[in-house]
């Protein structure tokens, strides 16, 4: 079976012959074959010294300027005073609900902070006073025990 498939494939492949493109008529080409032969017969204009060829291009035309893409008399007309400010940029990119105002009133925040600091200092002083009283009572109990006096209940 495999030999049959191989023979069949060889026969099919042998029948497929790629078609040769027809050779063009030199009289119908849009170029001059004689000019090409003449140019190839001359000595080359440049002989590359490197392995990679060097290509040169010469362009004939007018050098473009700002007027080509900005238009004639582009210098006349209104212009902005300066660059975009941060506020201009934020107004452009932020949705209206998220745009900030020019400032915020910090007085309530500062007053709340002062109140919290005073309360924390009061709690700290109270805890230190309780600790001092507890240490004094412990020293008194120790002194009474060392003196042989009975505990007070």
C-alpha cells in the first residue's frame, strides 16, 4: 500500500510542470533596452571600498518651511499668553465632579488636631499620675511590712 501511494505521488508530481512566463517583447516595454545596455557597458561611477554598497540620492525641489504646514501669514492672529497652567490641565482632564476648588478651609482640621493633642496629653498625664500613686502605695506597704506593722484593710 505505501509503495502504491509513493508511485502515485511521483506520477502526479511529474505531470505538474510550472508554466514559463512569456518573454516580453522589447518594443512594448516602457524602458529603453539599448540605454540599459549602454549604461551597463560603461565603467561604474563609484567603486565601493566596503563590502556594503553605498547609495546616494539627489533630490531637486524647494526646501519646506513653517508656512507649508502652518499656512500663509501664520504669525498673525491670537496666541495664548503662555503655556498651559496646572489648573488649565486639570480642568481639561478631570470630570466636573472631581475638579478641585482653589483651596480648602483648614481651620476645622487644625482645631480638631489641637483638641486631639490636648486630650492625648491629658490621658498621658493621668496615666503617669496613677502610676506614681501606685508606686508610692507599694513603697508605703513595703515600709509598713519592714517595720512589722500589720496590713491595713
